[in-house]
C-alpha cells in the first residue's frame, strides 16, 4: 500500500510534465503556424504555364479555324461548363469541395507522411490545393514537406479570400487532361470534338475520370480501357453519392465513345504554307513565338477558304497528271482594294517541300515586266500612240549582243498597244532606252517589286524584258496597282490580331504611285493582250480581263499575270533545276498552261460577282490602232498578212514547240546565251529537298527556284522570250 502511495505522486508529476510539454508543443505549433501564416502570402503572380493559351488562326471570315499554334488551352468561364461536368469533377477529386476550408487534414496528413517516409506519394489534395499548386508562382511539383506546408497555407488563405466557384473555374482551366489538352475546353475538343458546353453527362464523367491518369486514359486499350471504364463508373457512382444525379440516371448512363486522338496542330494540304506566311508576318510586326504560343491571340488571316481550294483545284485540274515533279507552279491572288492576299497555291506537298512557290520562289518575270515599263513611259510624258522600233534584232550600245524578238520577227515602228499585244521585245528595249532604265526600275519598285531584286539589273538594256526575278505574290501585287487606279497597297496576309490589349486591325491605306490615266492606259493595253494578243487563253467570257504573258529564255519560267477590277492574280511555272519547263512534251510559254490555270481560277473566283468595267483609257486608247496597210508595219511574220490582232487571231509570243533548227532566242545567227551562273535565286532550305520525278536524275547545283536566264560571261543579260 505504501508503494502505491508513492506511485501516485509520481504519476501526477508525469502527467503534469506531459501536459506542460503538450501545451508547450501546442503553443509552439500555434506559434509556428502563426509565423508560417504571416510569412506565406498568396502569390501575386501566376505560373506562365498555368494560364498560357495557344493562338488560333482563322480564315478571313473570322470563324473557320485555319490552324492552332502553341499551348492547347482555351480559357472558359465557369457558367459555360455544364453543371453535370462540375459535379463529376467534384465527385472524382474532392467530394467535400463546397464544405471544406480548402484543405483536407486527413488527406494532407497522409500525403505528408508519404513524403517524409519516402513512400509513394498518395492522393489527398483538395481541388483548392491542386489549383494552388498548378496556378500560383513560387510553387512547384517537388515533393518536400516545406513545399507542402506552403501549399497548405496558401490554400487556406485562398479559401478565405476567393469564392469556391472562382477556385473551381481556375482549376478546370488549369488541369491537364491528356492528349495535349490543357483545361476543360481543349479537353472537350480533344476527346469528343465538341465545345465544352455541349458535353453529355457520360462525356463529362469521362473527362473527370481522366484527371487521375491523363496519359494512361488518353487513348485506352486492353487493360487500360478496362481501367478507364472502371474509373468512369466510379465517378458516375460518386455523383450518385453526392446527390448530383439519381441512381436511375446513373443506370442509364453509358460509357462514351471517344474520338480518335489527333495531332493538335497538324496542318493539311495548303495549311502548312498558310501558317508559315502568317507566322512570318507576325514576326515582321513584332510578335515573338512566345507571344503566339502562349498569348492566346486570335489571328484572322486574309485567306478565303473557298478561293484557297479554287487555287489548288485550278492548278491540279489544268496540269496533266504526268507533269514532272520538278515542274513547280505558283499562284497568288491579291485584292487590289486592300492588298490582302486572298488565296495562293504553294505547292503539291508541304510535308515534302516547305519552300512555297507563291511567296518564296523568285523567278524571272519575263514579259510580264513590260507592264511596268509601259507605266514608266506614260508617267514620263509618253502616250499609247508613241511609236517605238519593233524590228529584230536590235543593237544597243550597252548590250554586248543584239537583242532579238521571238522567232526573229520584225514589226517595224509600232505603237505601245501593239507592242504590248504581241510582246515585241525590241519595242520595249527601245522604250526603256527612251524613258531611261532608272525610271523603269523606279516604276517597278513603286508597284511593289523590292529594290534589291531590281538593283542587279538596273543598267541592263534587257531590264524591260523581265530579267529581274519576282515572286507570284509580288507580281500579283504589282498588277493590282493598275487594277486599283494607280494606288499600290502592300500585300499582307493578316486582317486582325486580338489579344489581351485589344484588337489590332490591319489595313493598308495605299500610296498613289501612278496617275489614274497611267493605270487606265496600262490596263487598256493589257486588255488587248487577252482579247487579241498572246494571252487569249486567259480570256473570261463573262467580263473584261487584262493581263500579260511572260516566257523567259529557254522557257526556264513561264508566267501569266492579270486582273479584273476586283482581283489580281499571277501564275508562274518553273523548274527547281532551271531546265526548260516541258509539260506533255511541249515547252511551255506564258500563253499556255499559266494562262489556262489563271482562267480556271478566275472563272471560279469571279462566279457570282458583279461584272465591273475597266476605266476608259485616254483618247488614243479609244481610237483605232494601226491597220495592216500602215507603212510602218511589216505584217505578221507567221502568216505574211497584216495585223492578225484586228481579226481576233492571236499571235503567239513564241512557237509553242520550236523546231530544233529554229531556236526561240537568240536569233539563228547568234549563239545561245548561257544561263547565268552568277545570279542564282533563293533555293529551298538544304534540309528540305525537293521531290524529283522518279524518272529524272537529281539536279546539279541549280538555284532551286527555276529563275532561268540571267547574264552571260560578258555581262549581257539573257533575253526573255516574251
């Protein structure tokens, strides 16, 4: 009994000490908690990856998606998310979400113990904790007790300062759902090709089930599919337990049918070429790749979806199936009133060759350049009645060799309309000499041809014949200047950019570079090319059209550039090894397949559009041209008769398939002018080889864009055919 009496005081002392220690521990813990609480504010900034949104690029209608670029996330407001999807996520991730204080003590204790003990990290984080971890700066996914304590502190503070709906909205827009989809809106599209607001109960439950194992359940098969079904059913049953749905509704709910996974931003057809041009223009306007990939921009392009399809159809339907793979075709369509590139054709296969034929490929302009020469002459006081020398060949002091006409034909002294109609080389060389080559180059530059492409040829007597290389877009834009009554607008491919700072509308006010009279007279001369000259294959039977053919030396490139008042279009054909463009056994000229492609596209583009007339030309343009009894005209070299243009019979720029002993250029008594080894144009990138035809050998060190011609060893520029 005495021993028991002594034991009681010892127990009391032990209990008192234990209570003191426990109390001190509680006080210390409370103090530490208070310090941690005070020292852990809610971060002011969010993680860049949590809110990053990729940009969406649209066709010109602003509704049809062309491409997506960057992080696949589209932020959506909570009221756009169906209630059943919200309930499914709560049933799957945090059933006490609307009742708890932002943390789960039991789940947190389990997670902390797992972290401290080194065992596999267990679940237990609430929706608020997951949101905090993924949303705010200063937190990460590292597994440490310090990070976990910081997460708890911030979660408690967020729960006190933010509404539950705000937390749930950030969570649904932040969480990763697999298939490259960040946020519930992107997930709805990735799994079901739907807007999130259109998801069914079954589909919403599946997205909630995916959150736990997004990689495994992204495209489940076999055992993974069974696991996904089990997890999905667990979510549906959880919705019954939380009272979100009834047992009857749950019983009627069937496992949803998932769409096949797809590459989020995989371009198809011409989309790759379009995306490249949009991105290039964004960079020119000061937008970085980071701005595009994470800034959530809405970019409306200038491209018309139907016209893009029409451009591809025009090329593929007109050219025969056996067209050699090294023969490349570019097409570009520009709106004269805005400068917008509404359509183009970049090439057969973007995956095989990303170097596009409309924007990047620069080939000799050939006789399409004569339109700029005529504009220079009219701007400098001459008129359409001005006579120039059309005999062949022509000797010019600055040229090392005589300059011939196609086939060696001589026309005598001709006015500028006839010179344009029949693409008389010597007439335009003579005109260039009268006006001055600097004036010619300045006129072309004013119409949009870059000065660096003109500079190497400014002193060449053959500059008026198109020895300078241009792209299809540049030539379409240049001819659009005439369609726009002499006002030039820079070509562009973006209509508007909408971001966090608002909407930027892209417009080109334009600059008057030619008088209205000059534009009207050039247009008049070009209409004669289509109605009775070298470009009759481009004639549109329901409306007037103006245009110009172009064929370079040895048919290394062939062109047709033309316009109606509403649209300017240029078509080029060339080879990526600078060899002659031969299709179907025929050496091509601008009046053949290029003109036919142009007409096929324009017939579709103009369908249903009102017929608009060109402006009246100056007084000369309304008077009759030379007649066949004019003493200055020697007649048609092919028929020996007078001007066949008066009868409506076209005179080709050059024979479609010249006889072996009768080369097109130069004249028979002159040696061939070799291609210029010193004037290559931009080749395709070396890591993106062109696709040779199976029956053709690999090319030598060609320029890759088919800009044939150039200058010979004496500095004499090669003579384009016409």
